[in-house]
């Protein structure tokens, strides 16, 4: 009986070896060539950011229009130089990273698109000299004057991004964006430098086309989580802010600030979650 079992085991082993021996090299290569699944790095992300607004600049021109009896009706044009304070920035971004493109040596390029909404604030001081043919009019006739106001702006942009995949936790990137910026100025104070007369003016606002350029980098700190920092150059085109002041019953002056362009240098940092 034992001999029968031994003969049977020998037969099964011989049959198995014969089957493997009949498998040609081509079949073995096809089995070995099955690739491992590729991990996608595409997906949505959400980011929060905050920072500071530095060195705003503009070509501010003040158009002074008087509305009142007799000689108080007219127009004067004044050109001023600004001195801007540091302001706050805060915002949110929602975007999508597309698949990376391998460019060799462990490096890759990853395009992305994002929607960004930011609050941008600043404090602005401007000094004007009368530059009109009639030398100005109203309570500030014949004197240089200054304005001080607070800017509270909201920018909404669509940004195109290119990330440079380095094969490490560090990912630099560049971007360009277009959209709009709602520019407002409030807490406006108009001061006559010659006789220290001052007055509070109404708020002004302007909705404008805007564009920005940015550079930054991500650092992965945990699975799905990145810290990032960015520098942005943001420009709003042709804001016009009209502020009014009433000096006496029936006498109102409007000061239209034509900024031409309004540039803002923003430095931000934040946290990003990759879905």
C-alpha cells in the first residue's frame, strides 16, 4: 500500500515539472512584465491664508468738484504723493491639481487651477497741492491739503499654477491670475494744511478689473497637509473713489480720487488640505 502512495506522489511531481518545463520564456516574461499600479497625484485642495500688504503705490489724482452758490461751483484738479502703511491680508483658495508630467531625473511639472478670494486692507496718506487754473475753491482755496483714508478691498481671482515637483517634501510654484477687485476707502479725513481745518468725508467704492502674479512653495507636513508661503503682486486697474463733504447747508464738495492703477505687494502664508 505504501508503495502505491509513493508511486502516486512521484507521478504528480513529474507531471508538475513537465508542465513548467513546457512554459516558454515568452510566457514567463509576460507574467513578469505586469506593471505595478500608478498612484495618481491629481485632486482638489482647500487652503486658508493670511499675511500683510506692503508698499502700495498708485498715480492718484484728485478731482475736486464744488456744488454750491456762486463761486463755489467749479472744478479743480490736484495731484498728490502717497505714503502707505502696512495692511492685513486674509483669504481662502479652492483648487484642483492635475496629473504631474515627468520631465526626468525625478522631477515633474504639475499644472493646477484655483479660485481665490482675499481681503486686502491698508492705510493711505496723501498730500496734494492745488494745480488748477482757478487755484481751487471752497474751504481749501489757496492751501495745500491732505487726505487720510483706510482701504478695505476684496479681490477675487482665477489663478493658473505650475508646480515644480522635486521628489521631496518641498514644491515651489509660479502662477498668474485675472479677476476683479472691489476697492473701498472709508474713515476719510480731509485736512487743510494751511489752517488746520479738517473734515470727515463719506465712503467711496469702485469695482475694477484686477490681475496678479505670484511665486511660492509648499512643504508637506503630513499626509494630505501642506504649509505654504507666497508673494503676490496684485494690481487693480482704474479705480475711481468719490468722497463727499458738506461744509454748510446746501454746499457740498466731491473729491473723486482717480487712482489710474493701484498695486499691492502681498506676503502670505497658510495651510492647505489635499483631498
